[in-house]
């Protein structure tokens, strides 16, 4: 990664909602690392889990969501989508910037209400679309946009739904479409061109295939599953056209390189008062594609 300029602003004070494995391993650690942000408070429905998440970083444990809002200027969410959709509009109404997980919600209407709340309050929002913050991903998208793409194949496959920390109830119920789909649809939409239509076959809880028609006439396919035995996740996008193929594969990506970029860009957006490309509206676009694929 290239060197970035020293941070000269006050750190953004961020409160964290959630205290599960993802909140502890990623959000809390990233936000506490600074210098662009400071983890000031953690709230979760399980107080002991919130305490375990907050303690290593010297953050306070909020007694309730309202107390969390009193001790931050931005709120990061690491909770199931239905909980995020319930609480994020309240944080926006309180004037807090939002660091949001994908998907925004589990149904389109809830996602639309969340984005309406962001727009009404005029607050900054940003999505944790992890791979988009890695330099390799950004180089791929930049190169892809210069290509004439006829068709694309892609996949995102792992075995997390088979057991372990991420075999959570909402993932098991809604499957790979809502958990992995936002990542892959975002990459295809950005690299190939805006998706105009989408069709799905299969079972999202086992294996689902998406066929996308893009506005430029290209056709892409995406295979998604969280229920196949793999030691490491496989995320791959292959672009084909009149020229040489272009391949993106995350096998060599160190995801720890994503977090400093994500943190800095969120803090810069908060201090500038202006959201970047990966904001709540981007999340709503992806939600509409998910809803169409799910037949909602």
C-alpha cells in the first residue's frame, strides 16, 4: 500500500453496536487502532459480550442504545441486518454518521426506510464492503472499466454455514444470496457495468446461481454458496471479451490491508461531511438486486 498523509484532524469518536465474533475481530480492533478513529463505546444486548469487546480498547460499555449515542459522533453496526435496519435510522435521526454492514436489511422496504432516514438527516454513511478497500480490488475495477466485456463468470464459495461462529440464524435462514451476494454483485456491477436485470436459480441455503444482464449488453453469472467444504473462501471474477481475459482472485489478498483504508476513508468522509461512492445508496442499489433475485 502507498503511504498516506498523516492524520491531522481529531479522531472520529465511534460507538459500536454489536459484540459478536465479527464485531470483536474486525470492527472494534479497526476502530480502536486509529489514528483516524477512536472507539468510545460499545453496546450489545448481551452486556457481558459488550464488556469483553470494549475492555481491550478502553471503551465504555453503554447501558443502552441511547447511552451509546451520547458518547459518539458516528455509529458502526456489527449486528444482524434486521437489527441494523431497526437502529440505524434512529442513529441517523440523532445526527450520527453510519458505518453499515451489508446487506442493509433483510427486505427492500426496511432498506428504503434506512436510506430515507440517512437522506432526511443528511448524515454520512459508508458500507463495509470489505474487498472494495483493498488496492488489488481497486486496480481490477479500474482495469475492467477500460475493457469491452462480453461475458463474465464469478463465484464466492465457503463453508461457514456448515458450523462455527458465522453459522448464525439469519445466515442459515437467508443463505448465501444475502450474505455473499452483496459482495459479488457489487464487484460485477462495478467492473462489468450496471446490472439491468437479474435471475436466480437454486437454493440460497445450499447453492444459488445468478444470471445478470448488464446495461451494456454483457452477461455475467455468479455462483454463491456458504455450504461447501473449503478450507478458505474462494472469490473469483473472470471477464471475457474480444481481448485477453481479466481475472480477479482474492486468494492472495491479505484482508488486514483493507481495514486501514476503510477506517481512513470513513473518517475523511465524516470530517468532510460528504459520503463516498460506497454509501447507503450503494447499499440500496445492491438491496434492490437482491430483492429481484429473491423474487420479492
